[in-house]
């Protein structure tokens, strides 16, 4: 076995340039596998991070049915969730630790001579906790602020930087939203972009009562953010929420919901669907290049068998059995593809960070993909090396010895 | 005593499409241990075909061939390979050494395929011993392209001997060598034969055949004569004579 390996190594070394060119197909294919999978994994990790930044065990109730065919309302085209729904959910659904309604508006916000247009969220005091907002400084508004629709707000990092300058603590300052003065009580810590690429830090949060009364004039909510107490509690909480809302909205059993409940998991699945398409596509390209690489190996092994016909004859004459010759050439082919695979993995390790650096793709090389790539290269060696090896093994010793 | 090689009405017919070529048409031959047989004949006489059969590279299409009492016809490809490995040693006209492989590793080659496996150290020891028998112990790590034709053929002989075969088969072993080197190789053969090794050698040179003990002459697929060598040549004497002749030419 060791001698066979030595022979194979020697045969590969003898034609080092040819061996390398043969391996190139495998190197390209395997590095494509590594890089492609790393892009998929990297993107998924990024999305998971973003989804996790939305909060823990989060459920979102949207107004309008989004799973029905035809027009999809997106984030609730006609808000139909009410204050009464909110109170009922808070009171009646077990297994949840926080509920917050959402109203949204976009408004011009000014401080001194600086002004900007910002997305404003009207929420309850639970919201910061539900969505995992941390405070850089200051603190959350209170339930009392909500009850009396006080003119207080929390400001996101990007917005604060625009209005007050980078790194200036805005807590205690007054900002004018649609000309009404609001006091900044909390400075939110940065979250970065969400799964859909929006900057989550360009935001102002305020009591929903204040937003409805002073900014939008709305009386209904577009959504509720709800935190379940644990991941296990999510399915039951979902059922309970649906039951409560159906009852309040007087929906008979033969009618569909006029709201939709999405869990964080579903949102992450949705965001990852695009990544999966990309991963499959790159995987297909890598697969094609691996097949081409395998054919290259088969080709060169066939040449090698022809070139070494006499050697095979000598080996057969001194007592090598067909399976000895088969094994020799098979090991040579596997060695070619495995070395190619190893080089391809190395190339992938080198290329993936480059991709992140120069093209901005998040990449993450998983040990599973390395293991997979390595096994695939070995399998390619066996599959594409088998035919040439069989050809060698079935040579007639007399013809082989006479071959010029 | 049972002969090592026993051919009974041996025939070998090649089929080329609808054409049948009778390469060997009924040969009966017995070769006993310790013999040194030269098989002679023009090309097409069937001598190479017969050697291939004796060497277990090929099987008879008619008659029987028994090697060391075993009927080769009943064996499969792997069994034949095993027989070649254990009982036969080959020496070819073109040496057939593996290039870019040292003399020692060339000699070790048959042991790679021995079963039970020969341990690495034992392989080395036996290969060196075989090289010593042909007088090349000091060339063990030379590569074939660093050796003269005669030396290469001696490495090939060492390779043929390394598994202690029952028979050494040589196919035109001096075909590619000059007179002097040919005599040297015959000297190696005679020395081995004197130690009891059986040798069957194909040659078309009468001079070379006269180093053997027995000559078998073939023509048209049949044995025409089979006789003892009466005026046997001995390598040391032949070499001395050759040197004298060469010296004479110089002097003249």
C-alpha cells in the first residue's frame, strides 16, 4: 500500500506541470464550492444576526391578511388593529411578556438649523424591551408618558448624528417634530441594517398615543409587536392571539383572518430564501466545474495508462494481479483529485475574505463545507479514475510488454 | 523425478477474424530441474509463443502445460499472476527495467506483489542479495540510464531471481548486447545454473545457444531437433579467447 502510494506520487511528480494543469479543474471547482457555500453561510449568518436584533421570541401581528392570494398588503395597508385589541391581548393572552402597538409616520424633524426626514414609530413602553433596543444613554419613556401622550421620544443613532453631530449625546435636548417640541429622553444604541438592508438606526420612537394624537391623527394600529416568554411558548401564544383577535373582530369560523401573525423564524426563512437561490446557483456552477475537472483527470489518466503500457506489462509479468494495477492507477487518480481538492480548499480560504473585502459579501467558511469539498474531490478521483484504471488492469501482459 | 516444465501436445492457435494462425502445432517437451535449455528458431517458428505459454503469460489452446505439476489450464488470471510471481523469473531482450527507479527498487518490484507480503526490510535485504549474485551490489542506487546495457540486463536478472523462482525464463537476453557483454551475461547464467537454477532461454544466435546444456530447435510450430550441446562453451574461456582475438587485431 505504501509502495503503491510512493509509485503514484512519483508518477505525479514526473509530470508536475501536467499534473497541476489536470488538478486545475478540481482546484477551481472545489474553491468555487468553498467560496459559494461560504457566501451562503455568511449571508445566512448576517440575516440571522439581523433577525435576532429584532428581538427575542418576537411575534408580529399585522393588520390585513398577507397570506391570501392576489394583492398583498405588506405592512398592513388599512390599519384595523385597535386600542381595544391591544388591551385584550395584554390582558388575556398567557405566555407573553410584552405587547406594543405600532403606528408609523414619516416626518420632518428639526434641531436648530439642522433638519431631516425620519421614520417615526409610535409604540408602547414595552417596545424597547421587545425589540432588544439598548440605550447608549438616557432611558425609556414610561407607561405614564404613554397614558398622558407626553411629548417625549427616543432617538436612533443615525438620526441623532444627523441632528446633533456624530457622538453628541442628545438626551435632554428638544427636537421639533412637525413643529411640536419633543424632549429626547433616550439615545438608542446602534443596531445596523436590518435583513432587508434598511438602516434601523435612522428612527425616532415615541409613545403611540403621542404619535397618534400629535402626528398622524390615526386611531388604528398597523401592527403589534409581541414578545413570547420563550421559544416553546410561541405556537400556543400565536393560537391565543388569533383566537382573541378573531373574537374581537367578530370573524365567523367560515371567514379568514383580517390580520396575520408572523414569527421571527418565518421572517428569517423568508429573508434566507434569496440566499438559498444564490447558494444553489453557485453550487450548480461549482458542480459543473467539478465534473469538467473530473473529465480532465480521466483524460490524463487515460494518456498515462497508454504511456505506461510497458510498465504495466512489466508489473503484470512479475506477478501483479489485475486488482494491483487497478489499485495503482485508482490511487493515482484519487491522489490527483484530492491534492487538487486540498489546493482548492486553500484557494477558497484565500478567496472568501477577498470577496468580503472587495465586494462586501459576507462570507463564512464552515468546517462542514471543507469536509464536504474534500470528500467530493476524493469521490471524483474514484469515479473518474475508475475507467482508466480498469483499462490498465485489463491489459494483456504480452501485448503490454511488446508495446512501443 | 517429475519435470518442472511439461508440455504435452501443446498447441497455440490465434484467431484473426476468420483466419486461424497455428503458431504452435503440437509440441511435447519436458524440462527438468537444473537444466539450461536454449530454444532456437527463426522468427515465426513459434518459439516466442511457446515461451509466453511457459511463462504463464498465455494459455495453450490445445494440449496441456504443467508447471511444477500444476495444470495451467485450470487456473484463472490471478492464479497465473501468482505463479509468475512465485515460480518464474523473466529476463527480456529489452531489459524492461522501470526508468527513474533505482536498480534496488527495480529488483524489489516482484516482492511488492508477493503474498504473503514481504516486509520492507526483508525486501531490501533480498534485493541486495540478488544484486550481489549478479555482481552489482555496488550499483544498487543507480538508475537504469546510469548503467550500461550489460549492467541493466544483470539488474533484470537480479529482479528475475529475487523471489527464488523454479525457472528463469530469458527471451533473447543478449539481443541488445555486444559480443563481450553477451558472454558476460552467459557467464552469469552458467554460474546460476551451476547453483542449480533451471534456465530456459530463447535465442537465435548459435554461439549463445552453445552456452546452454541442451538446445531445442523449432520450425513452423514444431520441434525439429532436441539435443544435448556437445561442444559447450564456457564463459570464462570464451571471454579469454575473445580478448586474445581483439588483442591480435590490435597487434596486427
